[in-house]
């Protein structure tokens, strides 16, 4: 969607006209020309989000430099970057522009271009890790493309915030060929004076090329999955069945007309389970090494009793389905299993036995949610993770990404809380202390809670848990509990603990010499 050709085709002249249009619309005076509908609607949404047109505070920084490498590596657009560079960067350099790629929330993941333009962009916050959604920074091509799901160009004073009137930008959303959802935006941005009429068409074409590459790779993965998992389908013999991708697409079925839909809507945390087909028949979703096997009939029972369900699924119609079958009914299943091992220097997390790759912020948020089973507000998340200057908007953006990774059924809202069978080692230590089992608490304590985190809520809990455990162990005088604590990084420099163990352990115990030497070393 390009610029209107009315009145002025020169970009600078057009910028002056747009400035008069903006001033008139914001003040309620008659405008020399109406803004484009896509721009007017974006202004309306931005103002409703309380974006100040005159004193924009700049985009919020969501990710720091340490987090960016991991986030980029995990993003699906990473594999299209060579294609986008080949298509856009050289042209952007010549036009004194730069290429930007964002995720689905408007966070800038990559930017590349001419060095002078990059230096100018630094001054207005067009840098990696910042968020450019409309609610954060007002009308801009990246945010508006995400909001409207269209290719759009925003020129000069079409930006709501005055600070960006010297810039022009063209952006196009990129969709996941599997789900159809937006996964990011491709954008070319630069100074107003260097605007070229063909920029929008070029950006739109680059986004479609990226989608084409993603589609080709998806089809290759599908074919490989069909080949590897075909024996599972063949082994069903007299049962009906289907091969299903991790996202729920039906790749193959037997007989071919058994399923009236082309997609199963799976929870992100689904581990399989029973479901009811639209015609009332029972079926079972069984996890494979890759994807799922759907077979007719209820789950088989083992010697230990009925199969335990750890996920859920329901049938829905989708584009390309053989027939419409309605939404189907969900099934009641057990909550997901979430395991957090956040004590010590190698924190890990697992969901239904699957290892999770968490950013530092997401690990901080999971810690906070685990400590508050009843839930927390966005304001409490912002303060607990970012401190007194934390912004609830930033916290909502992060919790949205965490929900996308774990599933809305696991991280619920209103207030934000965990809905899962949770095992967290730091909560286990507290539970054992409350029950008076000091030695069990010491055995569960592998070290400080997330020692690398600087989040205020995590820091407070880290210090409180360490101090509470230490005091309980010393008061109890349990030699084995004291030894377990002395073996952790927390207890290694504790002089009082070393002295107590030296006195309590008999000289015949090999640990006595260790503690005596440590006492002498710490005393020096």
C-alpha cells in the first residue's frame, strides 16, 4: 500500500503536505486533504494506547545485547536472512536506507544497511531489541503492518510521533506457511529525502520470497516426516489413523477420507491423549519422535491402568480441508508437567519432559510465577523483574512471548499464573523447611537461586532462601545437613559452618580434616 499521488509526488513536498494534514486532524481543524484510511486508523489506535504525538519517549528496549543472539537463533526468519540480504540490503545501501526484520510483536531482531543511516537510526532508537508496535511507539510501518496484516508505507508526518517525521519506511508482514500466523515483518527505512516510489513493491516482493522459502523447507520436512513415520501408520492394520505434524496438520491418513478436516488444533504443551471426533467417535493422539500418530479408538490400557493424559486436542476445520466439520469438543485432561531446576549455576526447565530454552527474562518471570501460585498482575511482574522503573507494557510483551512458548493453557492471564503440575527445586527447599525436614531441605538445595539474575524479586528470594536454610541447619545442629550445605557454593566460604563441622565431626571421619583445613584457610 503506497502513498497517494494527490498534490505532490516529490517526497519532500509530500512531507510538508502530510505535516499540515496531521496538524489539522490532531487539532480538529479542516484538513487540506484527508489522511489515508490505513494511517487514520493507526493514529486512532495509537492515541487510544496513549502514545503522545509530540513527546514520544522513544521505543522501549525489551532485549539487551546478551539476549539477542539466542532470540535470533530461535526465530524462524533467521533461515531467510541470506535471501533478504541478497534482495534488500544492497539496494537499501544505494538508497541510503536500511533493512529491518522484526518478530511478530514488533521487536527489531536484525537491522543492516549503510553505516551513516545506522548512526542516524541509533539516535531515534531504531536498534535491535527495541519494540516498534503501535501501542509502544505509535504509527510506523512495522507496527502498522503487524496491526493491519498488510504491506504498508508510512511517510514522514504520517508517523504519529513528531520525532520520526524525517523518516520514511515500508514494511510487509511475513506469515508462517504452516499456521498462517504472522511471524514478523520485513522493513526498509531511511530518510525522507531518499524515498523511492519502488521501495514498497520491493519490500512486498522480498516478504513473499521469504514466505516461499519457508514453504519450500516446510514441504521438505513434511515429506521427510511422511517417509520416516509411514511404518507407524502401516502398523495400525485394521485401525484408521493419520500422521500429524507437531503443529497439528494432517500429513497422511488411512483411509484417505477418514478425517473430514486438514488440521488438529493442538495445545502448545500437548503430549497426546484422547479426543472425540466431530461424529462422536473416539480417537487417540499418540506422540512420536516427530509429530503425532492419530488412531481411531480410545487409549490402550497398560498393566498400570488407564493411559494418563498429559495434553489435549480438538478438531477444527481449516483452509484446504475436505469438508467442514465444526469445531469439535475439547477433552478434559490432566495439567501439563512443569519442572524448574533453578538452584545452582546450571538452571534448567522442562515441560512434559521436553527441555525448554528460556531467556533470562522468561526464567525470571517463571520464578516469580512459581513463587505466587495465586497469580500476579502486569505491574507486579514489571516491578519484580525490572525494578521500580519497570514498565507493565514491557512485562506484558515478555509474558506474551512466554505464553506463546509454553502455551496459554500453562501460563494463564487475569492474573498471570501457572496452571501446571509444578515441581520447582527452590519451592521444594521451602516446603521441606516448613515441614521441619532440615536434612531434606539441605539435600534439595544445590546452590543459590538463579545466581546470575539481577531481577529484584529473584534477588530477594535468593538471599532469603539462603539465609533461612542456613539458620535452620545451624539451629538444628544436624551434621549431615551442615555437610550438605558446606558442599554448595553458598556454604564453601562460610567460616561459622566450617567451625561447627570441625567440632562436630570425629577426627576419624575423613570430612573432619577437610573442614579443619577450610576453617584454617577462611580464618587466614
